[in-house]
């Protein structure tokens, strides 16, 4: 546990100390630091574009904590904003060692070592860490991208896009499948984002209702991976495709809950709210040139 500089890490998870996490000394109770690291490691898998449950089902194994060590250097207090840093330090035959540090600004407060064993979930007997997982972990720590963005027609990308759209629109949002599917898919441009295991994690499509205007729709991101910039990546790919074909603006029907996301990408509302598929929407538009 020697990583005491922020520059040693690629991954950071930001959190604020809550009142319930301090003790009678008005500092963070020692056991909560392990919770902070455990919370951060969930976000670490998200940074790798790996939805945990689906990932380890595909790998036919799971990770079990073998050892967790914490070293205390200084205390955090209520309302401190902390950065929990993690990195994959070493991969053995069946073990994965993470080292972590908690920083308050540049001040190093806590060090941690977490040792996981990859094992058969039925028997909890160890198995070799799969080569694909090794490559992903090493690639992330080397600064490589964790996703592949593909653009193409429905015939090429339908299998992956259907998986994401069914999970988000039909299963999560309870939109009838006959409303989610339509004939426009056949002549739309589609974007599909996959992770380095080849699992589909985000999708969207681009139509052209009138010359010069692109219409973005069916933008969907795996629920577990939201907040990790996959939606922005899919949206940017669709806007780039619209610009390349000469569209001067793109528009979309944003669900009210996603209006802030689209506003952050430069879209502005046009007109008033309306209902679509039983969900409140608003039309938003962005000028491309």
C-alpha cells in the first residue's frame, strides 16, 4: 500500500462524508472506509463498461474478497469531499489485487489493499482469471478505451440494439413492445456501443424526417452503466453522422427525466411538454451549423 500520489491512479470516485458516518470523535468511523472502497469498486467496473452481473455470468465465475487491509494516515470529517482512487495492481493465477487511496484534495488520508479471488459461484472454488478479463483490466490501467462505437444499418446492428432497447424501454419503462418497435428501424442509421467483452451497452438511431434535419431517437443505455458517459458517446456519434450527411440541425423527443442530460449536450427545448408512450416528453433541438 505505497500509492500516495493522485498521479498513480486513473480511476477516482468522488463522495461526500455524511453525518451518519462519523463517530463520537467527529471523524469518519474506521469501518466506513472499507465501505467507501467497496462503493468505489462498483464504480470501477462501471468505468470499464462492465455491468457486473451480466459480465460475470458471461465469464462463468464471480469475485470473492480474500483479504481487505486498510492503513490510516489522517482522518476525514463530516462534509469532506473525498476522492477514492483505485487501480488494479496485480493479477495472479486466480487472484486480482487492487490498491486504493482516499484523498482530500491532494492530502492522502487512507490506503487500502483488496484481494479478490475469481471462483466458481456454485462451489466457490477458485478458477483462473479469464484472459479476457485480464486484458480489460490491464488495458484500462494502460489508458486504453473500454468501448467500441459502431454505426450501421439495422440489419448489421439489430441483435445488439434490440438487447439494450428491450431492457430499457420494454422491461424497465414498461413500454409495450409493439410501440417500441417500428418500421423506421429499417431505414435509420443506428449506433451500437459494445464493451470489450462484446456485450451491447448502449444504442441509438438517426432518422431524417425532412431534408437537412436529423431526428435522434431510441437512445438507450444499460441501467447499471448510466452516468459513465455512454449516453454522451452514443449521442455524439449520432450527431457526427448527421453533420457528415449535411444536416443543419438535429432534434429529438426527450423524456422529462433526461432533459438535463440533453441540455448539457447543447440541446434546447422547442415547444411545450407532451405525452408519448405514456411518458412526459419535450422536443429539443441543437443547431449543427
